[in-house]
């Protein structure tokens, strides 16, 4: 039993040390010290790792808004793909043989706001304007496909789409989805 306590104490102490290394603030302070010491390459490496940790934190905050259940629909595993500064998060929600796919495309950086602006310009005049959670979007129907798209403040485009629910049901789902919280989380606020 005594060995277990020492082992547990050692694990706690080591994990504190490991987590301290994973703190972006500590990494940026280290980058500053390396810079002052003349180690530019080391400073860049530390700063880049700090930025990557901040990006991971932002992705986690954003992905946490894709709740497991919304309006009686159950979510599949969240899929996240990131490349070249662009991130796409997608989750399909299902209920009674019906499904709704929710996609956040754009980004984890403010440059993606430009993508959202361009996309929203392309949507002007397309479909019907809708207002949900103080956000204006466009609702479109093509054949059996229903789609509602929103330009997010910081994160690009948020799309709700389905080929087997009515537009009214899609709007109810979108109203239940935490759009505002997702927008805030993706903006880092």
C-alpha cells in the first residue's frame, strides 16, 4: 500500500510537470527567453508549438458545441479535417430514419471570415432568408434536398442539410442547435 501511495504521488508530480510544458503561456515565455539568448530557431520552434496548442484549444472549444443530442436527434462521431489553415467539422444527426448533416467549414482563423463573406455574397438572392438565433441565413430547396446556410462571424460557413426532412423540420433543428455558442467558441471568446 505504501508503494502505491509513492507511485501515485510520483504520477501526480510528473503529470504536473508534463502539463506545465503543454501550457502555451510557458512556451511563449520560453520562446522569448530563447530569442533574448540569440537562439532564433529555438524561439521559432517554441512559439510555433505554442500556436499549435492554442489552435488545438480553439478546435476543442468549437467541437464541444456539436452536442451529442439536439432536438431528439442523436449525433454520429464528429469528423474534423484540417489542412492549409482550413478546418471542416461535420456531424450527422439521426432520428427515426431521418438524418441532418451539420457542417462548419472555414476556419480556425479570422482569415476565413473572408471566405464566409464571399460565400454569403454568392448566396444573395438564393433561396429564402431565415433568421435564427439573431443570425441571418439562407434556406434553399433543390429537389428533395433541404439546406440552411449561415455565415459565421469568425468561422466561415455553417450548413444544415438533409434529403429526408422537411424545411420546417430542418429549421426547428437549426433553432435548437447552439449556433451562437458555436460562433463564440470558434471566435475564441
